[in-house]
C-alpha cells in the first residue's frame, strides 16, 4: 500500500477511493492518536461529504472520543472550534479539487494540520489495523453533541483581529464567489455586519459548483465581470472550504497571489519584526521584499503541513503559499480566506487607496511552468543526476541554492529556477520566476535542455 496522505490529508474520488470504510478507519486512527478527550468534525457541501463525516465520527466515537458536530462549515471555522474546544478534529472537504473528489483532513488540538510524524502514525495504524486494538467497550463509546454557535463564535473571533470600525467607515462594495461551498452567505454576512455592501455569485450551497472549485484567474471570469460591471471595490474568490482565496481589484482584474502575499507581509512586519516563511515555489517578489524591507526570509517545502511545521519551527508571525493561502500565524495556526479578506479591507481602509493603486506599489513578476514526464521510480536517480551534472552548469552565477524541496537557484536579479520532482504526479517540474518575462522563459528553456540532456539517457522520457 502506498502513502495514503498527500500534502493535505487523504484525497481521492468520493465513494470509489475515499470510501465510508476508509473514513471510519481514519476516524478510528485519529481517535487512537488523540487517546481520549474531544474532537470536532465538519464537512463541506459536496455530494458524499456528509456520509464520510458520519463514518469518520463513528471511528472517533469507537475510540471513546466525544464528538462535537459542527456541520457544514469552512475549514477555518472548524480549525477555530478545535483550537477552542477539542483535542483534535476531522474536516471532510474537497477544497479546491474537482467536485467528484473529496479529502479527509485530521487537525491537531491547535487547529493546525497534522505534521509528517503524526501522519505516519495514523497511516501505520490504518495499514496495520492497530486502531482496532484500542476500540473501547460499549459502555465507553464516545458521545455526540451538536455545536450550534460555530459560525457566530468564529465571526466574533475574526472581528476581534481587525479594526471593523475603520472598515465600516469606508462602506466597501464587495462581490463574493464562495463556489456553492461552505462560505455561502457566511462571508457576505460578516461583511454586511461590518458595514460593507456585499453581493454573492454561486452563493447557494450545492454539490454541483457553478465553476471549477480552485480559485484562479481562469476560473473567476464571472466574478471579474461582476466587479467590473458594477464598479465594486473588491472581488473575493474562494474554494469550497474557504481556506484559499483570490482577490479581484476594482477594475475586475484578478491579482497575483504572490503580490497579495507581500502586501500582507508589509502589513504584518511593519507592526512587528519576525520571520517570513514561504514555500520554495513562491515568486521572486519575496526576495525583493526581503532585500528592500530587511526581513528574515525562510523557505520551506511545498504543502500546507510543511508550511505550518516551518512556521512553528521558525516562530514565524506570517506566511503564505502561492495557491492563495495566507497564514496570520501570530493569531491563528491555519490559513484562512475569510480572515485574509477582512485583513485586506483593513489595509485598503488604512491606506485610503484602491486595490489597483496598492498593487502598483509593488514590482511585477512573471512565472513560467513546464513539466517533464518522469516515471515515479526514476525520480530519485534523476534528481541525483541533476544535483551532480545540471546544477554546476546552471548555478555558476546564482546567489543562493535552496535544496529543501528539489533545487531552487536564486539569481541576483530576483529571478529563480526551480527543478523539482512532483510528489503527486510522475513528472519533473521546471519552474522559473523573474521580473522580466523573457528572462523567465530563457531560464526554463535552459533548465529543460540541460535536464533532458542529462536525464533522457537514464529515464527515457519526453517533455511536454
């Protein structure tokens, strides 16, 4: 059996891969890890999510865990409830994946994703059926209680982290696209509560979303049009569980997650010094930010658990992932698209400018992405060859080589080239990023040529 857990919980096709039995086994194994106490469970709006949450709950209760049922909630809301009330949790959500897929995400008592060591413990327990040995007898089965005030408690918590009066004075007009998911009605209600005028698109909870769930520039065209045609101040595009967010400026233009990432960094680090953690695939704009703001920058592996582990290790107060995940780590241990929206409105209000004017203060970077087919069993050999033969050729004029997740070469002009074996697909990724579009394309082309030259003989693959 291969690794069950990917970069964010266990994911696969609903029912056929993520079966009720697997959900119950995960619940049992997470319950065994918790040992005793309480766990919160939540789910998204997808077909099958309720079924899988019920199964996960049964697994938890069979270990003597008392379950607090939170219902259909955004992942940040469940994470908050876990941090307040419980010793762990399980969220059932497809997040940004296609609608026929789903994930089961265990959470720590502080609301964060499980780190790798604990993921391995849960996996081993499932594979070897170890959790069966810790099932309780009938008199000690866990209880089930419904939490009815999750949303209002979370709302009060996030509003305590921002200056809502400052936002209210600006009467922002905002469009929200919650992709028929867990934030339907909820984010719009919070915005209305603090004096904004909020409208929704894809605002009815449904297992059939009105657009692909991953919020990217290409999937948010309706939201962009809504902002542009109605002269709104901001568009907010979420994924199913509202941990990811993409913002649209007042001209209807979707903004780079990396630029938003450094806008938030400026806001956080202007108030307090600290470490800025970000994965190796973040734009070169973070190098520009490090240099111009004299902030300590630390790279980490790609993926939410790795990012959270790095945040904790570095004692970081802020981090972001280029997929639209923003961590205000001094305040919460999870990424939160709802809190990020409120923080952005606070920044706009305090600067008294539009979002496009704010973005214009920052340099523009261009990213080029390419993949090379590479069978999974050849990845290790290929990366060794790249280390020995390709890096010396590419790295002679580089400023820094980061090798914590593949090989990232950082150049003096804030450009970078990343060579990395995918953790989820049989491919090698060749990515570049630069303030100059031609430079980004040249770097990737050079990387592909050298990798193909070295690896072709060993792996017999072709690029596409």
